[in-house]
């Protein structure tokens, strides 16, 4: 009997150690698997043809409708939302986003409508009186605005080259404006609709500066960042980048250019 007890104890110990080994191996495997599809806390990352893809992944929540993981991932790391458009990175010719109408007859990329409307609604619930004064602009519309701004400086006696350089600090050339992506929106206080630095003193601008990142938006052209963005300080110009990137950009106090340089 004593020999049987010792033998049983021996095998139980072997089984216990084998179980630990299996557990550790499983843990390592799961960690490696998570590293393959998840980088830090930035979300799922699978590259295919220079586009972020999440294939065949769906989740059913308590018997409700299937949720496409692409929708979840878009909110985290969709590269479309991180598209850099400026004088050094123009849009490809013929680019037109899928648009949806919002307030005042303006349109934006259909994928950002929900977050934009929620941001405006939450701010208004706290007493803000927002007014959207610009959103998506076609390349032709942008050309008209740019030419008008150039003419303003020509009327001041500047030469064509200087006039265009000055105009570009305020209105981007056709194909170089974020407004043509459908991801940018100009939001001001209804009580003060002038696009100048005094806009930052309105309660609406202050609220957006402190809260917009929660909805995936960032103040795209901050003060003292013109050397990075190439654009003057615009306390009314907000750009959708997705909630994950917006939080990182806000917390670090950087621009989209600096964010992309750091994380890409």
C-alpha cells in the first residue's frame, strides 16, 4: 500500500508539472499571437497591399447582430484617417471621399458623421453654441478660394510669387487642403464667426480644445506649430484622425506630422 501511495504521488506530481508546462507554453503562444495582430495598444495591424486589413473577424455580442471588426479597428488605426495632406503631400488626382451631409448643407466623410454629431451634441448640452462654417471642399472650390486669396495680396502690391506664398499660409493650394479629404471641419462660435485668433477666446473653442480628442478630432493647426504644418494658427480647424490617434496627439501636444513621424 505504501508503495502504491508513493507511486500515485509521483505520477500526480508529474501530471502537475506537465500541466504547468502546458500552461506556460500556451501563454507564450498567445502572447506571440497577440504580438502578430496587435502592436502595443494601437489596435489590430495586418498589412496587405499597403492597406490595413482585418479579415474574417466578427464578434457576436449576447445574441445581437454580428459586429464587423473592421468597424472597431477603423476607430483605432484606420490609415485613411491618418492621411497626411499638405503642400508636401497632395491628394492623388481624382480623389473624392464618400460623403454625407451634416449641418448647414456641408458634407464630410460619411465615416466620421456619428462622432462629429455626438461631439456637437455633447457640447451643446453643456451650453456651447457651435456653428460649422466649412467642411468638405472639392478641388475646384479650393482653387477658387486660393485664387481669391492670392488676388487679395496682389491688390496689396505684392508680386505673384510672394502673393501665392502668403496666400498659402491661410488657404491651401488645390489638392493640398485637408478639406478635400472630407475629414476636416471648421467650427466656430455662433456669436463670433470671424476666422482669426480671437476665436480661441470663445467658450466654444475652449470646449473643443479640451474635449475634441474624445471624439477622434484634433486641433490640426495649433499655435507655434506653423513651422511644422506650414499653416498659420487656426483655432477653428478640426481634423478627424480616429480616437486612438487623437488621444495620443492631444496628450503629447504634437501635430499630425509629428505623430506620424514618431509612430510610423
